[in-house]
């Protein structure tokens, strides 16, 4: 059995994909409002921002979790990490060691929340 034939690995990769896609959709949507209100860009930035935030909400519902709260809690760690990537790629500012350490801690917490063994 190869890694691509493993249903657990496939589900894990799909979950990670949904979290990452949701994270960047949310950040892009929020950044559109930031650009309008803080960077004095056109109000028209709000339209793609609203689309992006709607896409975020739709993508996040695709995460395989037995409760919305657990899915959202685990998503928080991914969002924090994606925000730092956004800061580096789109704003040209590098995260410092404390931000990177914080993101690593948050990702560990997200993994624990999402994939810890639970009794039924």
C-alpha cells in the first residue's frame, strides 16, 4: 500500500488542505478591509473581500470533524501560521523568532485538538 492508498493519510491531507485554503481565504478577505480602512484604498476592495470571506466559511465546513467548535479551535493554529506567511509574502515583513515559536506552539495545539485519540 502506498501513501496515496492510505485512507487515513488521504483524510489528513484533505483536512490540512481545507485548513490552509480557508486560512488564506480568510486572511485575504480581512486584508481587503484592512486595505480599504487602513491603507486608504478604494471601497471596491470590499467586494472581493466579502467573496473571500464567504469562500473561507464554505471551505471550513468541509473539514472532517464531529463538531464545529473543534474544527474552529484547530483552525486557529493554522490561521496564526498562515497570517505570518501572509505578512512575509504580501507585506514583506519577516516574522521574528517569537512569532515563529508561537506559531509552532499553536500548530502543535491545533494537531492535538484535531487528532488526539478520544473515547466514543
